[in-house]
C-alpha cells in the first residue's frame, strides 16, 4: 500500500547527476552480455597510492577510530594550510580550514551558510550539475554563466557583469573545469575579483582538479588574490589528485567567521569526518608526490591520443583541455542533438558517454568523455565513435 504522505516540496527542486544515470544503464546492458566502454564517470582509474593507504591502516591500528573535531583534526588543517601557502604564497591559517566528507558536502555547506531564499547565485554552464541543483534546493535563483568554447571555456567578463544584480550573493567558478577541461583565463579571474570587490558578492572557487594540469603556468587560483580572502570560499579535496574518490575527503578555506558557521553545519550534518581518513589526507599532502606526477603524465598521454584521433574524424572537433581528464567534443556539425547522440552511442555502439546537456543548457551540441580509463578502452571507444559517424553521417 502506497503512503499518502508527501515528500517535502524542496525535493522537487533537487536534481540528479547524469553520469550515474548513464552508468546504471550501462551496467544493465553489461548484465545482459553487451560489451560497454565506460567513458561516463569522472573517477581516476588508478588505485590510491600505497603510502596513503598505509597511513590509514596505521591510523586504524593505533585506534584513530573515535570522534574528532568537527572542523577537522589540526594536523590535516595544518597540512592543507601549508600546501596552499607553499603553492600560492598565501597566508592561510588552520583556523580558516574546514574538513568535509567529500567535495559535494563542502559545496552544499558553503551555499547553505551564505544563501537565503530569493538570493541569486551565478554558476558556470556547462558545469558540474550539483551547483545548479543545490542552488535551486535552497530556494535561491540559479543564474547560468555561459562558458565560451572560443575562450577555452572561460567566460566573457561582459557576460558575467551583465548577470550581476543587487540580489547576487555569490559567483561559482570551477577551474580546471568539469566537463570541459578548461581553465579560467588570468584576465577573466582578475575581472571577477574586481567585480566581487565592487558589488560585494562571494566567490566560491571549486579547484578540485588543481593538480591535474598540463600547462601549470596558465592556471590561476583565487588564492593568489589575498586582498579578497574575506569574500572567497575555496573548495578542494583529495578525490581527483590522489585517486581517493571513495574515501570522501574534501575541504573549504574561507574567513574565520564563515569557517565557524561551516563548522556549525558540520556538527549538525555529519559530526566529523572519519578520523583515520583524515590521517590518510595528512600523508597525501605531506608524503611523496610521485604517484600524482605519474598519473598526470598518463592523463596527458591519453588526452593527446584522443585529440589526434578526433582531428581525423570529419564532423567533430575538440578544444584542447588544459586540465582535468575530460574532453568536451563539439558535434554541432553532425546535425543531431547531444542527447540523441549519447543514447545512440550507448545503445547501438556500446560507448557510455555523456550528453553536454547533462551539464546545463549551454552544453547542447557537445558530448563529454572521461579519459580516466585505459588506453585499450580509449582505442576501442574511438574506433566505435568513428564507425558510428561514418555509418550514420547524419543520417545521409
């Protein structure tokens, strides 16, 4: 018998994530014996480095299984502050760091702490779907900021300025970016800083891919603007850089007043992050970085292979990504929608990839593939992609 009780109205405003929906369909096909190449999930295909695993095991063996401070253990917050200060010449204090069980929780808590119903939050589009979903869930207005392919998927400063109103509470940026692999140009970042200073909104900068860079000199972090620290919320974590997706470890860096508010939310939502996981995070930041360097080098090799293959397939093109492990492929010349193309590739050719519209309306005309998989899988997927376009040529 179905319950007559209703869910909260806010649940109607909460979205999902296309990658997991496509993964579920692909797994169902595999159960029926169909071979599927997975290019949908944004997860490094590497194991967590051994030294990090050992640090967690050692922490378990010495009894680090009890509650820890809601803000995070001091040792991890010190390691995070040292990492940022060493990399960007910033002056982060451990008291400004709050540790969360994953980057998504950090996004949710940050928006909960600063956004009221009726506020406006500008977010990148195409972009990580959680941004729009959470903004809507909180009863605020989600305002899409189009990212431009011709600008390497950075935004046009004049587009941003045109969206700002007295209700603008925050602007979310993501660099390097999911789904495009693009980075925000330094001059665009400087304009954003200027506008935040002028209009008084927060900048929420998601830099979860900050170590997966192919030309690090081109990358600009919000941490390089110390004059704006009171208006900045940095989001980062360990999932991508250290292949720790299942460990659930992320963090925010912001001013001390807001850090206290975020800690209050942590107390109410999850009490604390698993203590032994935090010790693994300490080792990740303080230990050897060879595994990170090797992973990025392999991602670069895969990226370059894919770009070369795409350049030889008529009807599609792709901007060269500067970071992360995604290609955002332009299929506009094929004459088929992104959704239709993604469905066709899965159902008829056994390639699980994502429609650009899974990342917002400005993703139409694109598909996203993750190259966080083996070269063997990438070669098989590109062969199938090329065959699909040759056979259909849409539709002749």
